[in-house]
């Protein structure tokens, strides 16, 4: 049991953070929820009314420009492709680094750099590199690989691809670091035992390594999915607010545009809630699965 | 043979990881008449530091830097103080609302940026606080705080409770046991917390672009973006500015990698 003094001390420790979070997280969240049931926009910023679920119905049924379902599908593709590449590259590089190797620390340090650079600089730099005439990517394609130049930023598909390439580049170090941490905690006896049993490298990978790093990777992947789904900087800045003609949006950038370029505040609020619910459901699903896997080992 | 292949593969990825950085360096050193060159030389012809000089003499770069430093400093202090206290509370005490508190901290990670930004933006318009640092400082602190509290909690969990018990027997108050015994031991986690709070403020563009519209208040990201958005992109200035902005962050980040690894894995496994 705690004494009165202990209780006062806990209050002193925790309450400041919760007041701050309450003021700037919980209050805005509730305000956002209320807003999503209203009809606020730039011309109706003070005399807006509650109109029920109209915003949600509108999003799901009325055709928008660009099309909501197309954006949603694109967001799913964006998230899946990015996270798959992050994890595969990250684990692959971690496996390479997790052996006796000269210059290991140097490789590791250099490979983390994409994670360390501020995202907006990453985005603006890659935007420059994707430039049609003098961007480095097209220079390499045409001069060194004898391939035709690609019009990266002028057509929807290529621009979307450009965003994905940028984001893959920026995201693999996180997974690499997490996987490396997990690999280092696997006891070497397991590999010795596997060697005695005459296991091939493939068997060691699939029967020892991967199952053992799974409990660490699943929370990291969950986090990765949330971050990628919600990642606004890259799409917004690489495509310069959704060029060409708002055809490159994923959900979060579309919401940002709805809020701060079109000032459809209530529509944006409803979309935000929609994104949040999807991510919450996804995380609960993953957390349940990771608990199941932890119990299995 | 396998070893050689490993080195080749790693070098290939290092090359990819460093290529954009090299691009930034390269562009920043180009003289004005070669900004649109399509040559890929390691160091450009007639390399010059002219862009760096222009940054400080012709542009408000110093002012942006001072603004960014101010905002980042306040956010870092807020983050470290609040997270070190709250993390300790969550780690050592069982109290009503503890589990809900911890889970709601996790939930905030699923908020899309607009979910907090939009209500805050509308509030700030109504309060007439657009173009004030208070707005950005609050948003940045709030975004960084949940992660920092988790990191601190995870680290305190690894410090044995017997240390405080001993201190208490020696006559320490709960606060001095925390402040004099535990807090110094948690220095690595404090450093990570400071780094993350600092980066949240130093590298943020989208929130700042909505709240800070007065060019006198611009932080570095807004300044750098302005080189790119004007009719003709000033690539030289952009490159020079970017490099100055990213060097301290990259160096700090790399220096702290080791702690980052343990901090991240602890947080995710021990929950």
C-alpha cells in the first residue's frame, strides 16, 4: 500500500504530462470528432452546425476529385510495398552485418544515415534528383545505363513510384537496426546445435533465425505500418502538394490538402477519424497476433 | 568468396544510402552557372563556397537558425522534464488509470498528423495565435512526448527498485531518491529523449508551414523550402542550407545509435 506522501508524489510525477497531453492531444481529438459531424469550412468557421454523419456518407458515396477509393487503394499499396521493402532490405542487411566482418561498424553507421536526415530534406533532395532534364536519376539512366529518361514528376504513376523509391530509401535503416538488435540476442549455441545436426544455411535461416527475430519484428512492423500509412512529408513534398493535378495522393496527404488548401475542415476531420480507426483496428490485430506468437515460444 | 560477396553487397547499399547526401554536397559547391549541369563529377568543376556565403549575407539564414534553435530548445526541455517524471511514475507505481494512460500514449501514435493539427489550427485562428511560437512548441512537444515517456519508462524498468529502497532507508524522500539516485542512472535514456524531442522540432516542416506564416518567424525548414518553391529553384542555396541543417543532427544521431538500438528493443519487447 502506498502512503499519502507516495500518492502525492505519483500525482506530481504524472499529472503535468497528462495535463499537457490532455490539452493538446485529447482535447483536439474530441474537437476533431465533433468537427467531423459538422459542416465547418472557411466560410462557416464560426456559425457551423452539427449535421450528423453527413461528412462520412459523403466521403463514402459521393464521387470526389480525386476518387476516394482510388486514394484508399493507393494508400494500401503505398504501405504494403514500403513496409515489405523496408523489412526485407532491413533483415537482409542485418544478416550481412551480423557476422565477423572487417569494417562492420563503419558499414552500420553509413547505412543508418538515411534515417538520420530530416525527412523534408530527404524529400526535397529526391525531388531534385527526379528532375527530368538535370536530375541525377535520369542522368544515370540515360548516360550510364543507356535507358530512356523517365518523366518522373509529370505523370501520376511515375510520380507515385518516385515517392515509393524515396520512402524505401529512407525507411530501411530503422528495420535494419531493429533486426540487428534482435539477431544479436540469439544465442550462438543454437547455431552450433544446428551445425551439428547438419543444417544448411537455408534451414538455419528459416528454422532458427527468422522464428527467433519474429517477436521483435512484429511490433516494429506494426509501428512501421502506422508510420508509413501516416507519412505525410514524402508524398507532399516529393510531388509538391500532389502534382500532377492531385493524382498522387495517399489518404493523409489528401486530408492535409482538404484541410489546408480547400479549407473543408469538417470533411478533413471525418477523414482523419477514418484513418485513425483503420490504424487502430490494424494495430489491435497485430498486437493480438504478437501476443499469440510470444506465448508460442 | 562469401565474404567478398558480403562486402560487395554492403558497399552497394552504402553507395545508395550516401548518394543523395553526396548530391546535396555537390550542389552546394557548384558555382552559379553550373547548377543545372548534368555531369556527375565527385567534386564539381570550379567548386566554390559562394553559396554558403550568400546564405549568411543575402538570406535570413541566421535568423531562421536562431528561431529553430529557440523552438527546439524549448521543446527539448519540455520533453525531457515531462517524460523523465511521467516515465518514472509509470515504471515504479501502480495507480488508477495507469494501464489506460500507457495504452492511450500508444494510441496517439496512430493519429494522422491532421487529426491534431486541424483542431489546433482552428483553435489558434480563433484565439488569434497564428504566427506565434506557442502553437508550434505545443504541437511539437505533444508529438514527441508519448514516445519519450515510453522510452523513459522502459529504461527505468531496467533499474533495480532496491536502489531506491536503500536510499529511502538512508532517509531520502521519494523525490530525492528519484532525483539523486535514479535520474543520474537514467542518463542514456535522457539523452535519447532529448535527441527525439530536439529532432521533432528541428526537422518539422508541415506544422510550421501552417502556423508560422510571418517570414520573420520562419524556422529552418520553411526557409529551406522557400529556396525550392520560388519560380526558379535556388539549388545552390538549398544544398548549402540543407547540409548545415543536417550535419549536427546526423552526427548526434549516429553517435547515439548504440543506445537507440537497446532503447527501441526494450520498449517493444517489454511493453
